[in-house]
C-alpha cells in the first residue's frame, strides 16, 4: 500500500496546487505543445519550472505529458523539449508514439519514460518490448479487464510499473485513438485538439427528407449515442491494487481546480482508510461516493474492468449535487476572505471543503471586501468577500453550496 501512487491531472497551476493540497502523490501536465489537451491551461517553460519547484518541495512528482503523435518535421522540436524538460527536473515523460519514444531515449537517455494509454498496451509481450527499450512504466490500455491485468502483471518483471485510469471521462474510441473529430471538424484528437463530437446530440436524417430529424431516444435529455459514461473505481481499489496496479490515475486536465480537489480528496481518504484496514475503507466509502457527486460528472460506470461497459454509451450532460461557490484566500480569527465563484446568500448552509473533509456551516453575514458593505447575497464571479467562518481554513480550501441549477459546469 505504501507504494501505491495517486496520480492527478494538472491542466494548469491552479489545478496542480489543488491536487497537491488534497493529497495527490504525483501530477501530470503538459507544455502548450506535444500534449493531448491543447485547450487546457498547460504550462509555459517558466510555469513548469515553478511547478517543479513546488512539487519537489513536497516530495512529490511531476510527469510531463508528451503523447501527441508527432510528424517528422516536429521530431527535432519534440526531442529538444524533452531535453529541456529533463534539465528542469521533470520526473518522467509520457509518450505514445514509438518513434518519439526511440528518439527521446536516444537523445535524452536519463529521462524516465512512461508509455501512454494511447499506445494501446494490452499484453505482456508489448509491455516487455517497451521495458527492454527503456520504459519504466506502462499506462495500460483502457480496454483491459481486471482479470487480464492480473494475468499481464504475472508475466512482467516487478520493476516495470503499471498505471491505470480509475476515474473521469472516457473516450468512446479505442484507448483514445479516434478520428471522428478530425473528420467532422478538422481538429485532430491525436494532435491534442479534439472537439469531442462523441458528446454531441445526434438525430437520424433520411437523404430525401432534409431537415426532418428523426430522434433516436436515449432519455428525456436528448440522444447521446456515442457519449461514454464517466469511470468511477473508488469502490474497487482493493481489486486494482491486488491485480498489480501501482499508479491510480485520475483523468481531467480540462477540469477545474475544484473538480481536481474533490476527486483527489475522495481517493486520498479512501487509500488512507485502506492502509488501516479493509473494514475502515468499507466504512468510509458511502460518504466518499457522495462526495464525488458534488463535482461535475456524467453518470458513472466501471469501464472495461468487469467486462464491457454497461451501459456502453448514452451519457448525457453533467450533473452535480452541490456547486463550487468560492475559494478561500485567507482565514484569520474566524473570518474568511473568499474569492467568489457562484452566488450564495446569508442563511445558506455551505460546506467548507478542505483536506480534512467537508464541514457544514451557516452563512451569518457577507461583507464586500473592497467597500466594507454588508449584503444579503453576492453574484459577481471574481469578487472578494469576507464571511464569518467558525472552522479553521487555509488558502486553497473551497466553499460549496446548494446547486440551484442542478447541472454541472
């Protein structure tokens, strides 16, 4: 258990700080180029240096995502970026393309390499090939069942680490190798620019009756024939660990800092309870599963771990039971300075969400920090307000409250 890594997404500096504060052992993020999330905040070279200093000061790790499929005319820049990242101190780079892997292994021999899920590693022969060429870790293809992971692990050297996704959005195509976005929008998913057309609502049109849309009903919210459910393996951590997974990966480099904090916090508490005993873990699970519902999510399933996903597709939009209403900027003597995200009112019952867990309290007053005006409600995102908060808090904690829209953001 002491060797199990909780790996969190860091789409930018805010998400990275939330991941560290709420218990991640390592984070993964990208430069503006060469990762598969071109529209995430990502890290400039200056930000990467700052991020590495912060991560390493806490004894944690930063893995640089470089799993784009590069063209020949990009290979020199790809290799140069890997060399510069290694010089700055990244702990590993994730790659998916075989040519990119071989080039970096030759040009930057000291940089540890992890094989991305986009490489679709499904069997021990492929995993051993990468290991013999110098890979330290395999991020397994998402199509593997728990039994197949266990069998694969038994055929591999112990020093080769295995990583698997445990939570978050899933791609409708084979381990992310999808051409749908490229075909429909010209934005290539394997180039980091996926437009997520699998999440769109579709209808059937007969060629000779243009404009007559025939719905193919899924539910009352629309028709989502291709949209995959979100993965949630919180209640199956013992099976994953016993199967030989050493790094538990949360998906979500396009997600907010609040989402990252919520999911990382739930998995951190679960893993810590499991270190104590299976009984402690089972006791805490119901509360943690409820915590996961407080962040924006699609309906959950367990992916391919126990056979084909059921249901396989049809997930509609996001929902969440509570919403992110503010971020703690400062707390002194029972008063908190809050950076506003969403409206709340005097009299609302909010939750202080911090690494200790969720602590409910009633809002007894709201003061606009800039003017000192006392108000009954606030609604301007980015405004700073001061509220009485009887529970100890710190910068980087969150406030969440009633979700009046009943949908996720």
